[in-house]
C-alpha cells in the first residue's frame, strides 16, 4: 500500500477520495485550508491545514510527508462562483505549484483533476462536437476561466511528462458532475438542486449534458489508476463518469430540446447511454463504474415507468451489481 498526498481533501469530491483510498488500505495525507471534522476523519488519514498557494508551502509539505503519489483536487470547483480572473489565477497557480513541487521532490506518481467542461459545451456562441459519445479525442474548446484552467492543468502534467520522460508518471482525469453519498439522500448538489430535482426537470441536468459520477467511483478509479500508472502511456487523460445518464428518458430524445442541431449526432444515445464515454478507462485500466442513480437514490426514484428506467436494473443484475430477483420500487 502507498502513502497518497491528496490536495482538496476536505471538499465534496475530496472527502470521498480520502475515505475511499484509506479504505483501500493506503495511508492518506489530506491537505486543505479547512479540516475534515475529527469525527469524520477515517482511520489511516493524516490531515494538514495549509494554503498551497503560499510560496514554498506545497514543496515543504510534500517533502515533509514523503508520499508515494500525489492526487491534486484543490481548486475553485464551480464555474462563475468567483470572478473569472480569480478562478483562472487560483486554479492554474494551484495546479502548477502542486505538480511542480511533487516533481521536484521526486514523487513517482502525480495525478491532477481536470473537468469535462474543457470540451466547451454550454458556450453562449453555440457548441456541437464532431460526434457522440464524447471521449478523450473530442477537441477541447473551453469558453470560460474554469474550463480553461482545467485544460491548463492537463497540459501542465503533460508538460512535466514531456520533460521527465518515464522517470515520473503523470495523469489527469475529468470527473463528471460529482454526486457525493449524502446527495443521494437529499442533500443539495453543487448547483443547489437535489438529484431528484435534476431528474424531474431535465433542464437542470442539460447544461452538464446529463453527466454524473458517484464520488466513491472516482475514489475507486484513482486507486486503480495509481496501481496501473507504470504500465500505461505517460500523461494520459481519462473521463470518469457513470455508465448511464442522469435522465429518465434516452438522451436521443432529450438532446434535440436542449442542444440545437444535435439530432443526428445524438441518435446513437439510445436507452440509458451516457453522453460521455469511459471506454478508455475500461480498456487501459480495467476500471468500471459501479454506482448508478437508479440504485443509489434514496428512496428509489418514482418517476416515469419507461423502458429507459427499467433497463439498467437488468444490466446490473447481469453484471452482478444487483442480486438476481431484485425489483425496483413501483413508480
């Protein structure tokens, strides 16, 4: 097992990553400006409060804690939640400070969080990709400071990978709309709605192209990624998302309402297919998302009795994720 230095460990995603990696047997060093409450701190977690933008602070902590890997999550995590120049400056400086400090300290594995928003969907000027589902080959076209800062974080690890060769291994990942465990039970998501409200009103999920991922699946992904980094190309970028869409109808039906001109492009998104592919993570890492809103939501969603709502349960039975004979609560 490894010592893993996690920045932003007290955040919505960070708490699940810290808990998941500790649960997998790693020693986790959680670093954030705010501390995780002592009662919620998992066993095997060391915690430090720090401002990683302070000169030399990232390198001091990394050298002091001597980790085997660094996972950089710390950032202003919501677009337009601060002035654009503040978001850009904060996120890009944090990424460079942490990645460069870890590199200088000789940490062998360094991972940074990016975002699907780097692709540029939601642009006021209009946006359409070459094809669906979206994947790591879809051209990025960021149109706001948050999306640009995340693309620069990806390019930062790739820059260091180009300079270091294979002496140090780097990767970036783009987690879809993160849903933390308490949000399945009704806590507000980062956009101020509940998951149930996002399902009831497609207009709430449409700006994110109906993407989502359980925060615990991100922790599982990172555990697998860190284990496999020595055997994959250096500087890779991965989408990390659920195996279905956060929607009660097929995206082929929903997208024409919210993404003008997408009818032909999205015709392939039938059944429960998501707009974002995680095939690269499946193929290179053998990682598979385990959690779906159809199982995690408490109480179960009593929405429309559609084929799209019923199909995933059968898929999960076949995958061994749900016991045979299980049934969903009637709508």
